[in-house]
């Protein structure tokens, strides 16, 4: 039954790639407030579909009273099978949730992380280890993880050098698109084209793809920016150098 769901999604994504040229991968997601045994089954499913369309494992849902560490057996299975992991953390609960996601479950990326700024030492750890934050402006406002969008920490994180990417979280419930999210970032936080170029390349550096695939895609993105937007030659040269040195 679970396998049938994955197969259906795979077919849809393949058709989308064929028609629109959009490449994508599947991240199987456990839910905090559902039994950890279910997460373990989903982790096993993730392993079955590794290199068959599935690129990672996630944990989402209510943070308070449902700690990520309760699901650490599933993540132990994921990490020991060399699969990427991301966890929604620090959205509606404090930095302790992010700490658990990283140190108990070995998450490679953090979904949201809006409250990371409350623990500067942990924030420095996240920054030093280049653990990406998947920022979702509209969703964070809708879930009241920030009292107003103008108080969202995205600009602070960016200025501190944290690795961030802009995301929708969900398109249906929040009635948003990635284009709208970029527009919000521009209007509310003063991000401009060069910032968005950097964010896009940063996102690709953190994508759940092989290094060789990321390297090619980053090169293509940098060149497209240069052609379409007149990217400054010195910036392009810097990007190319970082690609070659794997930074």
C-alpha cells in the first residue's frame, strides 16, 4: 500500500519533468504526533526507494510534547543507510527542538528554524557546520511562529551568514508560490537580485542530490544568471572558484 503511493508520485513527477523540464525528488515524511513505529516503517520505505526517486526523510508536525528524539530510531536507520535527513524544528517550539533534530537525529537540514536566534551558541554551531535553514515566510506567519512577518528573523540569519533558502512549505494551505515568497522577501526585508542569486546557489549546495549533480546544476545556474540578469563577472568568477574547491 505504501509502495503504491510512492509509485504514483514517481509517475506524476516523471510526467512533470517530461512536460516542463522540472527535476524533483521525493522526501518521505514522518509525523511527530503519530507513533514512532510508523516513522520506522516510513524510514524502511525510504530505504527501499533509495536511488529510485526518493532522496530523503523528514519529520514534521506538532513540536510541543512530541520531541524529535522519540523518532530517533527511524533516523538511526536513515543515517546508517547513507540517506539525507531534514526535520521541521524550531518553528513553534524553542531552540531545544532544533538541538534534538541535529544531535539526536542527525538532521542535515532544518525546516523553518525561526527560533534558532534564541540560542546564540546553537546558532553558531548551525552556522559553522553550514546546516541549512528552509525558510518559509508565509507559512511561518500563518502558523503564528512569528507574530508578524516584519519580525521574521530571515534578514538577521542572512546577515549573520547562515545558509538559508526560501521555500513555500505548502502551496495549497498558505496559497503561495515561490515567486510570492521571493516578492515578500524583497518588499519586507530588502533582498535584491544579488541576494536571490546567492540564495538560489546556496539552496543548490544543500540539495539532496549527489555532489557531482549539484556541481553541474550550480554551474548552469551561475551561467544562466550571468546571461539573463547581467551578473557581475567577478561574482560569477567567485562562484566558479567555489564550485571547483567544493565550498
